C-alpha cells in the first residue's frame, strides 16, 4: 500500500508564500492598549457568536482560548435548541468567560444585528451560519466597526461573494481585521510542504488533484411544525441557495490549497455531475468532477462524491516535473516524493516540527492582530477561493466550459430578498406536488 492510500484514511488573497509567512509572524504575546471593543480598562474583547452549530461552537471555544482576556457576550441563531446546546457546551471549559444572559441570546433571522450591536465598535463577531447569509452579516459587521471571523464558504453565488470582497475593502479602510475559515492556510506542516514545493523540490507543478470522497451527506426529514424555510435551513448542505453545492462548500479547502500550491487561480473550468444514487428530496448532486485550467495551461482536477460503499479519499495530490506530493485538508501528515510513486523509499520530505492545531492558530493570528493593531484581512483570498468553487459548480451543473471573466459577470442571486427572510418566508426553491425540488440538469440548466 502506498502512502496515498494510507493517508486516505486520515483524516491571504495571499499572492505568495512570503506573504503567508509574514502574516503568520504576527502572532505575538502581550497586552495591548485599551481601545474600542475592550470592556472597561481590562482589555477584554467582547465576542458575539452568530450561528451556533458545531462549527460555530468550536470557533467560539477557540476564540476564548486565544491569548488575552475575552468574553462571549452575545449569541444568535435561528433555532433556539441549537443556541441552547451551544451555550451548554461552551459553559463547561469556558464558564468564566461566558457572559451571555437571556437578554443577549437572540433567536431569529435578525438576531445577527442584535448580537453585533450588543458588542459595539471594536468587538469581534464570529459568523458561522450557512454561507448564503455570510455577505449580509459581513456587511453589517463592518458597517458597525466590528472585527470579523467568517467561516467558509464566503457566499453561495457570485453577487454574494463580490459583496464580501467589497466589505473586506471597507474593513481595510476602517482598520478592521477580517479572518476567513480556510484554516489549512495556517497548518504548519502544510505550509512547510507548500514552501518546499515553491522552492522547487518537485520542479514545476504540472497537475493538481483535489478530492473529497466519502459517505452520504446527512439529510434530516422534516420535523412536525417546522416551516419549509426552517426545514431547508436545517438541511443547508442539501440546498444550493444556502451552501452553493457540495463542490463549493465541501471542497473549498482543497481547491484553495491546490491554487496555493500552484500560486495561481484558474481561468476556466469544465465538468460534470449528477444524482446517481441519491433519493432524498433536495437539490444535491451526489458526484462532481471538475477540470480547471490555470493561466499557463496546467490543470487542476476536482472530484467530489458522497456515496456509500465507494472508494474514499480526502486530500490533494500534486505532480511536478521532478516529483509529487500528497497533502491538503484531510491529510494530517503531508509528504513529498522524488517520483510519482508515493512509496516510503521515494519520500524526500515530511514535517518534523511540533503538532499544530490549525483551527486554533487561525484564531491566535486573528486575535493577535486585533490586540496589536496589525494589518490582517483575508477577505480577498477567501472570495477568490469561493469563486473557484462557484465556477466549478456552474461548469458541472450546466455541462458548459465556464471562463473566469464570464463567471464574474454573472448577476444571478440564488436568494433574492434574503435580508427580509423570516422563518415563515417562502424559500427561493419549493417542492413540487410530489415533494421534489428543482435539480440542475447539465446541458439544460443555465449558469447561476
């Protein structure tokens, strides 16, 4: 068995590795001068959590584990039971940092405004709702002078992603810090592997493969009394307007890493996909295959599949003119080889340093930049990674060759009027008389 198969079971815009290392170097200890966003005179940063699912709860724990005093000040979610579960989970290890009375626990689609307003200018908001809401929430946070951590993905359509780009530019003008949840960029073993590739250890990169192959994405049947909107939000991974499809929201890490390795963004994409075995009443394809082309003509291939009893692999394979590498999200121990045969005798590099929790590191960097007033804004790079995923979705769902510039010109909003949604609103897609939702058809569907 080669190392690729063994690893398959284990599971800023930065234009160069130099900028990445420069940003990483901003992690420093020490107290900062009291500024807006700190409570009283003790330099305690107020934190608001918007989106109280598993990733949001984890992000809040990591934020409260950074150097310097913090308080979780407000929480918001559209589901009361999810907020309650998150609060209970965080109250164990972080009880002394929890200051979220009932009046700062906000339920509903407008809860994000109330949570952000409560922390005030200079506070920190963690935005971890389904991706469709990210542009709206980021814009509001920046307008209120709040530092932003935004989980991936960064919008579900082109107009939404471009709204985040614009909000990120406004954040820079206001000296606000913006961190994005592409935490693999802060995984030291991966960063060292990419640095060695950039130094020429495998020669020129000629092909990259991004994989996410595993079992079915979970689907929860509608619960009694839950509205159609509530049902879809609870199953956001299965509705395109909410998460932008499996190819975007689930493969974004490894798409981003391949572009990082190549030090380029693709200019076009063609692909395919469909529903082969999936029978749940939703919009989700169960397999995707996208072929991206970089400016120099080299290729990035992306495969996404969530089907039972199939071969599984989660990671990236890189081929260069002098060797290859296995790395990426899902590969905890990246390796570099002198040939395309990724066997032990051909290995020429592996990480020898200390363990790294990249989920924690991304918050350490972010909070350090806030406390030490250092430039920190990952919005542009995060938007570009999102657009790569959107371009892939367009190619797979239409069956057409999609060019980067044409994709950028797309003005279709998947959820028009989202800022006015409530739990009783009619969602952008609804089931037909048989309970089925519209599903993209390659060769028939238009790019969106």
